[in-house]
C-alpha cells in the first residue's frame, strides 16, 4: 500500500508528527513496536495539560484521537528494515511491506544504565534521569546524585533546587576539585566512599557498610539507537556526551533526502513535552517537503 508518509515509532514524538500530517489530509501509516522509553515511570510530569498522568494513559488517548482520522493507518509490530527506491521508501513490517513518499523516524533510544547493583530494578521508580520530570515529587527531601562521569555535574548543580543533595561516587568516578567547588557553592555535599549497591526504595549502601536513606536518586545514562533503521538508510550521526543522535537540517530532515527524524533519537536531550513539540515541527516539515517549492 502506498502512503504519503510512514512514521516509524508510535510514541510521543511519532504520534505528534503523524497528527500534523493527518490534519494536512495526507495518507499516513504509523508503525509501532509498543516500547516507550518512559515505560518504567508511573507518571509523567511537565507536559502542560497532562501533568501527573500515567504515560500509558497519555499514549492511549493520543492514539485514539489520531485514529479518528480516516487517512491514518496503525500498524502494530517492529519495522525490521527500510530502503529507498525510485518512488520513495519501503519499510518491512510483520504484515508485509509498506511504501511511502516520505519517511519519519521516531524510533527512540535505549538507556544504558551505569553498572551498579540494584539500579536497573529501580529505574523510573526511585532512580530518575530528569529533575524537571520527577524532582518536585520528592517534596524537597533527600536527593542523591549517582556520579557516573563529568557530565554528572549538571545534576549536582541543578538538584539542590529540589532538595538536600548528596553526590555519591560509582567506582572510581568522582568530581574534580573545580566541580566540587561548584557543588559546594550550590549546597550539595560529596560522599567519597564509593557505592556498593542500592537497596530498599532508594537507600545507598556504601562499600564501608554504611546505609544512607534517600528519597530519590538521579543519574545520567548513555544512549544508543533503539532501531537500526537510521544506520541502515545511511543517515549521518552527531556525537554527544550521552551518545550519538541523528543529524538533521534546520528543516528536520536527516542527511538522507526524504527521511525526517524526531524525538530522542534526534536530540541530545528531551522529555515528553519537548518530544511532542519536536514531532509537531517534524510533521509540518514533512508535509511542506511533499508540496515542494515552499
């Protein structure tokens, strides 16, 4: 079946892009594997009009609204491959092959967590990434930063606005003297004994046996592409301290003509609100490319 645009990825940015194209009366297919980056979090915050709602509820409502448009088709399953051709692009899905003039990638990223015993099972529940998304709910309490590298200074300087902040070292990673001076000036403290493991809700067990009870913890992750499609199509990438992301033009097109990208895979950092806005811009840009000459 031929579409004007295929959107690969049915989470926040992908559906937002698809909505703009649907409202432009273009034929759109959304291919969704059903794996969201924030699936571990019980609630989403900082998204105007949706603050505090479970992410799955926001996604369910958005999908229902999108599918009210008769020119939208939803395809469940993973897009296994993609290729360009004379008529545009083809994408392989469990049901067969879809074809479109334009391709929007919204396939997201995977968080690679610091190697610390007890962290993975608490990810999104009591260990977080984004202070703006989860800091307020800690009620100005005891907040820990799990220092995973030099970029952790950002957490260490931001989080004192949300509560009493202690920085904990993972392995040999620790702030240098200049970073420590910045942290102290912000009211954060440093625990130099390395972390052994996390226990209970958000308790930090140190290698000397001490246990430090916290209300919540924050750490940075390294990310990788959740799908091989961007690599397979030949898109170029940019480096960041957190991992590679897809390079885009000012009009949100990748280095492969006709392929657009949005959301976490195309930004160094983001959250639900930012990704919804990014998707809206990408959807509009994709539509404009279909018209040409604008």
